[in-house]
């Protein structure tokens, strides 16, 4: 039974005001996206790691295929760059360690590179007094991971999400709604229900709340925030749907943000529990070329 509460040298001298503005754009350790973009030329580099227990990775793994699964990503690398004040470019890559016990009695452990992800986020509206910030993010997951080692599906996936963010009292609320198009690898990971054929098109959603900085006078130069979300996929024809609760914290000083969090799967192809942590550095790209 599941429980409900789941390189180039960088210039170091960045002002505290710049750091505060930039750190608000990343919601790690959540998977939710803010509708607020990085300013033009502003850059974030994140390096982290995660662990999940008894999820169903990769997508299209049948519910009865696994007895147990441990998945570690180390490192997770993400780069975000503000472009022109109206767009943000995102690139992600990770290395995976997968340890599995199959229902058939076999066991397997594999290590290798995962799939690269390329995304673009665009702004529609800035936040106003009675209007939320509005935007969208779209992109692809490329088929880089080794399919034979079950580190990926060897398919290209596409997703599009509409984004809304609004400050409400002591918190900022973020809503993501959209569609994911998953390429079907066939009967690679157990006997799936083949009630349909071709791609899978689950509906994606996420609702997150992020606190204002806590204890501003006592924390001194540090900004401490709490984050929480419920995220999921619905409407999958191939048992890829599920819902997850995530809770976390961010601690920011100057251009550096440390993040850590935990997750619990509520239903479907999600982990029993998971952990995630890492470090994000924010800087202005043009300072590298001064």
C-alpha cells in the first residue's frame, strides 16, 4: 500500500539581487515549470541526482513485468538560457543506474546514458495584478538511451504544456496542463494491453505551490523556500498514467541554490517513493566573455 505524503569557467561575482530574480525560475526538485522566463542572457546550470523505488521505468513497462526496481540518476545535468526576453532554451541529460528483479525470476543491473531532452519555453503574458503570467513549453526527448538495457524506449517523445503562474498571498501558484506524445517501442517490457496501436497520448498536469522566503531576518543572506506539488499523467492507453506528490525545499545564497525533496506515488506507473537533490548556479552569460 502506498503512502500519500511521494565546462567553462564561471564568473563567481554575481549580485544578490540578480540571484534572487533568477532562482525563482527553477522549481527543482519539482517537475513543474514556472510561466516566468529567465531574462535575456541569464543562465542556470543545475547538477543533481535522484533515486526512485519501484517505479515502472521506462515508459510502456507492463504492470506485471517487475518484481522490484531501483533507479538512480547521477548526474542529472540541465542548462537553461534566457533568449531575447521572450523565450528560454532548456537542455537536459542524465546518466542512469537501473537495478531490477523481474517477475520471471531474472535480475538485471545496467548503467549508461539516458535520453537528451531539448525544450523551448515562451512567454505569452507577464503577471499583472489580476492576471497570471502565461506561457507554454514544448520539446522532445531524443532516443539516445540503450533500449536493450531498458534505459530508454529508443523512441522520440514530444510534449506541449500550457503554463500559468500567479502570486497569491504568501505563495506563488503554478499550473501546467498539456499533452505528451510517446512513441511506442512495442512489446519490449512485458505484455502490454494492446487495446490500441501506435503512440500513446496521455494528458499531463501539475499544480505546485512555492512559499515566499521564510525567516527573512533570521536567515540573513540566505533565501529559504518550501515547495510542493501534485503531478501526473491521465488517459494513457498503455498503463503509462499515474499521480505523484512532491515536497521540497530550496536554499539560495548569491547565485547558488541548493535543492532537495522527496516524492510519493499515489497511483499507476509511479514510484513508491523517491529522493532528489542538487545544486543550481545562476549567472549572466555575457560575463563569460567580458
